[in-house]
């Protein structure tokens, strides 16, 4: 008798989603799907608004990564107002934006690893769910300091956002063609000379320590990290013009699972020549793919794992050293092991801290030349490497300066097919042949999804609140068992 297992909603991610796992008559996993059941509609209701409102409007997609949407929209509008694709900004404008972005990446990566992912690692994905959470970390003497440290790291990043964007959440700092404020000496010194631990040197030290924690964990749990979820895929990201990691600006590059270049050096204003989106009936989230490879083979991963697979180097010294050690794990080839996303994420955490220190010491941030403008055009595309991966914002305007078209391909949308592949890989391993579904089995599927740090609210274009429900359904759609959590 065929059965269907439903996990709804997926927990410890931002937004709402559910998983269905279909079993055949022999109790083998026949099909697994991640359903995104939210609908947002931002691409429609920004139409008709003045283009300069977009950087403030679209960040309402999410309270977790608003800076990413704020900056991607601003970069698209830079093109529309004639300031180019980022290179045309004044030094103060671009560097203030970069500081804002690295603050966002730093706080987001710290939040995800310590609060959302580490309970599964430190306690085990099959541990009692009553302790397998951030409160469990706080209440465990061995991990209490780690939990407090994570809060302070996130606070540091949020304060960086405050002084660059004007507010910690939904700021207004980036405007078409530049920025609306510089960084004062007093604001700078908050971060360079702040009382311990709230200074940039301590953040770098803690970032290094975070990597040591993960590497030590890896030594004792290599089989779990390497084999929990792994499959071949393409990888896509921005890279700098010399091929290095650059989270703010660059050209598009894609490689396959062996490291062969699919395309490189692509001006993202022309992304539509390379990327297509597919719609499927069972999800509100689209399925992007590389046109030249087609729907079946063209899907790809984005985010920390993909970025370290496409980049040839990292420009900050401590992160470069960690990057070299990381690449040795796969003999320089792309890493297709999903749980290594946490390793890659912490390398980016360290890189972000190093970049913030470099920018905080840059005198350009105290200058007053904030905005660039040129000849206005009616179309602009802005790309940025959000914490979760490559984020596309595309806008077109009419002669009245109103937005007539908006297309957003967010990080989690780019990772839609890879997340489905992870669900399928783990479900086959954990649930084939099982007649009873346990909480650890369900959480194992969620662990695979959480590795991508998905933001489901951003990825859909919700309404409704759902309980967690797992149902076994026969081929006639009769519920034969149900479990709630």
C-alpha cells in the first residue's frame, strides 16, 4: 500500500514550508518534495511605484536579510540612474555599502550557525527536541558561553548595519547612485576601540575560534559531515574579475560538479541569456536552471558552498588560509557535500570580519562625496551575494519613473532544486523500509534543508500559519496514521 509522509511546517528556517515523502508498496521512498506554501507577490505590488522607493519597499520581504534586498535593489537602480553596475559609485558610496553588506553577512552567518544549525551538531539530530535548540545551548554549561558569544557577534553585525543603513532592520542608507550618509569618526571608533568584547578584533578572534570548533567537530564526525547528504551539482556565484570571492560585486561564474567552467566573466546585466526559471505545480517557488544545460541538468547551488567552489581565492589573509585547508579536503575539486556548507559559512564569517576591519580603517568612509548620477535608462539589474547565495533584482521603469517590471530570483529560489535533492537523499537513507516515522527521522530531513539556511519568505512571491503534521496516506488518499509535533 503506497503511503505519503508529510512534514509540515519545516522548523528552524525563516518562513513556511512542508515536505512530502511518498512510499511505494514495498515501503521504498519513491518521491520526495519540498513544498513552499507561501505566496508573497512583491514582484507585482511594487509595479507602479516610483523607482527610488524600491530599495526601501523590497526589503520588507524579510526581517532576517533585509540588507541584501536593500542593496540588490539599490544596485539595480544605480544602473537606471546612470551610475553603472557598482563601479561608478564614489569610493565612499561603495565602501559604505560594502561595510553594510559585510555587517549583514557576519550577523546572519553567526545567527544561522550558532542558533539554528549548531544544536543539531552539538546535541545530535536525534537528540531530545526539548534541548535540541538555542535554549538547550544556554542551559548546557559546556555551551553556555558559546550561545552568549553568538548573541554578541550578531549584535556587532547589527550595529554595523545601524551606522551604515540608519536602522538595524529596514534601513534607508543605500539610495540610487550611492549612499545617504558617511561614517563619522565616533561611529568608527565604536567598532575599532569598543570595550571588550564589542570590537572588531574580538570578532575576528571569535570567528577563528568558531572555525576551530567546527574543525574539531569534523575530526570526530567526519562520516556524518561527509555523507549525511551529498550529490553532484552545478554551482553559481558572483566572483571578482580576478576570480576571487567577492560578496558585494563581480561577474557571474558557474562550474559543474567537477570544476569545469560552464560560463565565467558574465556581466549580470545579461543574466537572462544564461538563467531561465521553471514553474512547477506543487510549489510557489520557481526552479531556476542554466539555459545551456536545460531543465534536467541545468539546476545549480548557490551560497557559501557554491561560492567557495567557484572562487579561486579569498583576498583576506586569515580566510585565505582557511580556504586553502578547506579545498584540500576535496583535492581542489568542488565540494558537493551538503553539510560542508557550515564549514564554508564560517570561512565567510571570518572573511566578513576581516573585511569590516579593513573598511573601518579606510578614511574614504569619512568623506562627503556620496552620490553619482549620469544618463538615466529604463532597465537595471542588481546582483549581490546574500548570506544565503546569489540574489537577483531586475527592474524596468517607464517615462514617468514608475516601475513597470520587477523580477526577483532570491537565494533560496536558486537553491530550490538542490534542497529537493537533499530531501530525497536523506529520505531514502532514513525512511526506506520504515513503517513507523520517528521524530529523529523527520528532523534529519530538516537538517538537510537547514544546511542551506533557506529564507522561504523571500523565495515566494504568505499567508497562513500551519501546525507540524506528519501523515501516512494510502494510494486512495486515506489517512492511515497521523502525528503532530
